[in-house]
C-alpha cells in the first residue's frame, strides 16, 4: 500500500506549475468576470433622453394633428350633408307641386284661362275669392286651382309630397308648404346670416293657418347668406326669367313656372362656405291633361 507523503502548499504550487507548464486553462470571453461598477455614462444617458424626447414630441404632434383633421373632416361632412339634405327636401316638394286643374282637359283649361267664369257662391263657401294656397273656383263643381306665390326669398304652394304613415291619421297626402328666411339669433355663432325655414301642414284645405293644429315649422339650413329664387318659363323659342310669380294673377293663369332656380350661399363654422345654383322643375303638369275622348 503506497504511503502518502505530506507536503506543504508551497510545494504543491511548484509541482503544479512544473507539470502543467504551457497548459494553464484559459477563460473564454463569455466567461470573463464583469466589472463590479459597469453601467452607462452620463453622456449616453443624456443622448438616450434626447432621443426619447424627440420621439415623444413626434407622437404628440401626430396625435394632435389626427384629432384636428378628424374634427375638420367631421365639420365639413356635416356642413355639406346638411346643404344636400335641405336641397333634396326642396327638390322633392317642388317636383310634386300639384293643382286639381291637372284633371281638366287642356282645351277646356285654355278656355278657363282666357275667360274666368263667374261661380255662384255656395252656402258656407266663398268660391270667388282667392286665398294664400288656393285660387277662386273655376267651374260649377267648385274646383279650385292651387295657388303658387313666389318672391325672391319666399315660396308657397301645395304639394303631394306629404307621406301619411297611418291610414286613419288626420290630414291627407296634400300639404301646403312655404319656404322663407328667418334671421339667426344674436347669440348665434353665425351672426348676420339667416335660417331657411320650411312650414308644412297636411291640412291643406284649411284657409286659416292660425287655427291649424297640423301646422309645423322646420329649420332646414343655418348660416344662409344668400337665398334668391328666380322663375323661368318658355316664351316662344327661348326662356324668360322673372323674380316673382303668382299663379292666380300671372298669364296664363293657374300655371306653374317651367323651372325654379335657387342661388344659394351658406357659411358655417371653421370658415366653411358654399356657393351653388340649384334648378328644380315641377313634374306634375298644371295645364291640364289632353282630352282622350
């Protein structure tokens, strides 16, 4: 059995150095021991903070611009959609402008226009006098032509545009309609402008608006600066333009203009503005249908 010889630590170090000369184990770079106080320098921290500030400011500017653009596009969409909706309502009412004379043959209607007959008064009815929406009766049956009165900024007529939802509801498919301007309130953002107002009642045969429970008023368009109406009709081979129209007085009587033109200028918030010209044509003839028998 071998005998172990004790040796000192100094001897062991000398023996180890002798036998492992040139073969000392080396640590890989990844196995190097990190410094105890390693970290970022002050310049590196300042540079990182500056980069973070610039990135944050860019994100902030992009967010603010996105919200601003959203508000602008929303305001523009609302502004132009309101104008489009208001004019579509006007177009529908004018296109369905109606008068009972459409049921009278054209040759008889021409005679009535040239020489208005004298109609005897019936009990409780004064058929020989016109009203705002109805002209005097034109025959012994008491048929009244509807009356259209138009100026440069006001228009009233009878239309078939009313939609009755319930069959037994009061009123009829006929509606007396008026368009006019009213001034904006003094505390409104759009000062020195007007509101396009529509007045409608499906009780078209009530002669007194003050006692009409079906009368309603709608504000169609705010910020109106210009609302001018002109009336065109065919005169020979051309067109003639007038600024006023009264179907009970103008010649030929009991007729509507062939074309109604509206020049419109509207302003809105965020410096929005619109200028345009709209042309509307009554679709239902007012001169009477040709005789078929």
